[in-house]
């Protein structure tokens, strides 16, 4: 049954990520960056927030929806494209923002989730 929940969440996450790509169009991969940073924050938040939801729903949202919403493969492909085009500065900036931004937002998401538990 858990696989079904993860699959349903995953389908929703893919649709949301695709929608972001349609609505946020740029020569710089802002849609992937925004999706991954938002997903990092939300995963941090949901991993620590004391929500009264079933473990199946939590699994669907965290592993399914957010797992497919965020994407390391797109970051890797976009970095490779920057490098192939000789845009080394953009590649470095994108890598640093993706990694450090993801860690920082996951941290603040967890901190926010813990704070919500203390309310």
C-alpha cells in the first residue's frame, strides 16, 4: 500500500515540477533552482513538524511528491550544459546556489518545523 501512496505523490510532484518549467522560462535554469530550493525547505519542514497526518500521507508527500518535485538529475544535466557551452562561471554559481541554498533552506525548514511543535 505504501508504494501506491508514494506513486500517487510522485505523480503529483512530477506534474508540479513540469508546471514550474512551463511558467518559469529563462535561459538560466530558474525553474529547477526554485523547485529544488522550495522542495528542500518543505522537506525540512515536514520532517520535523508535528503534523497530525497518517504515516501513509506523510510518505506520499515527502518521498512521493517532494521526491519527484525536486530533481538532482536536472541540476546535473543543466550543469553539464553550462560546462559544454564554456559557461564556467554560471556553472559554478548554479552549483553553489543549488547545494548551499538547498542545505540552508532544509535547515530553516527543520527549524521552522521544530518551532511549530513548540507552539
